[in-house]
């Protein structure tokens, strides 16, 4: 019954962004209810994620209780309490703060309701829940390593910049560390001259990259910790006359992370060299199966990893069908 990429269509995404701040219930056949509690729909990744979860749960016959907390931890805790009061059979949650969510986990434990964190684990504690997480460090390391090989093949030394996410988010830390592990293997090729904090804020990212390019106009290697910053990166590089495709002598070797539709488009058009991809379809399957197993009293590890993959200019034709962003891009660009 699990949803796969062939079942998922971009048309189902219509109107999702309007759900921000609202709590809704989607009714399906069956007697069990799963609460799906996201902290926001502020990027295509989360919009696609909630819809893939929704469609998979519908196919399995669950009722679905949805709520968006607008990155308000107190509001989300109340949503968890409302789900518990409704006696849901499981909770899939994306929290803003890894520590602030712990009281919600404890409340779910007391009510004997399984809780699964989608893509963003909580802080360590003695409360029990299951986290589904991409292997961020390995995925970013693999993607950046490919780009380092591209840099090495150029025969030149490259000055590099990294756009770092919110360091309160474990995903951001792991992606930063994966980048560093990769470039550390190429000390004669890559010199990191700019580590740009973004706090997952597009305006902050644009200002930081713009300043870095002004301070280091010879930056020629760039990694972003999330593809949602692609529009700001493109604008900053264009302004600095550094937005050129692979093969152009002024091309900035560019690596992304997440697997957005924009990332696929840039891969296809030759502006991005590699991208670390999270497998949203697999993560959804892991999350729902974890709840089913916990309901049956089975032992489930507290952390379940999505190995993800790196899509590159070399393997794009082979791997694109596994890229959730390609699935959306293809729906928008038929033929």
C-alpha cells in the first residue's frame, strides 16, 4: 500500500501552502487516525513531504489529522495535546526546536501513542520516539566529493564558500560536517574562504553570499546546505557575473542539497554539478511503517536512516527517477 513516485503527482500539492496556521482533518476509509503535525510549509521540501505522507496514509485507509504550528513550539505542543485527546493511533511530527519537543514526546509516551519525527530528530532524552532522518553527513560528503573531483580535474585551485543552515537544526550541522570532510581531502585543490550563516533565512543567505563574493571575488566553488536558497544564490552569482554553465571558464562549481525541482532543472541545464538528495518517498515509508510496528508492539530503533544519494552530472540519467524534485519537475514539464 505504500506510495511510490509513480503514484505521486504535483497536482495534489495545489493549495497546501494555504494550510499554514490551520488545523484540518482529511477523512479516509478506516477506523484509525494518524496526526501529521508540521512546523511549517516554508519550502517545497516540506510541501512535498506532507503531501507524500498524506497520500500514503490515504492509500492505507487512515483518517488524517493535520496541523501546522508556524514554528511556534507552544502551539505545536497544544496540537500534540489535541491529538492525544482525540486518541489518535500515531503522530508524525516535524518540530522546530529539538529540545522544546521533548515534553510533547513525554505526553505521547504517557498516552501510549507512537510518535515519529519526520526528517528532523529530537534532542537526546529518556523519552521514547522514533526519528526518520536522512544520512545528511554522508549525502553531503558524497555530493561535495564529486564536485571536488571536478575541481581537481580543472587543474586549478579553487576558493570555496558554504552556506550553512540553522545550527540549531541537526541536519544543518551534519551537512556542514559532510562538506568539511569532503574538502579536507583536497587541501591542494580547495581553500574554504567563506562560511556563511543563513539561519535558514533566504534574505540572510543572499546578503551573506553577496558580501562573501565582494570580499572574495575569485570564489569558484559553492555548497548550499539547502536547495531552497537556489533563487538567492542565482541572483547573487548573476550580479557578480559568476552564473555560467559547466564548460564555461567562469563557471562556479555548485553543489546543492535536498533534491528540489529547481536543483534538477539546474542539473539538467548544466549550472549545478551535483546535489545531495533526500528520498522523501522512502522516508515516508519508514515513518508510517515505524508507527505500524510500534502499534503492534514491535521493537523499533530510535533512529532510522534514509541513505539518500548524490546526483551528479555523470549519473543524472541513471538516478533522476529517484529524485523527488525530478518527479515534480516532470509533472510541471510534460514531454
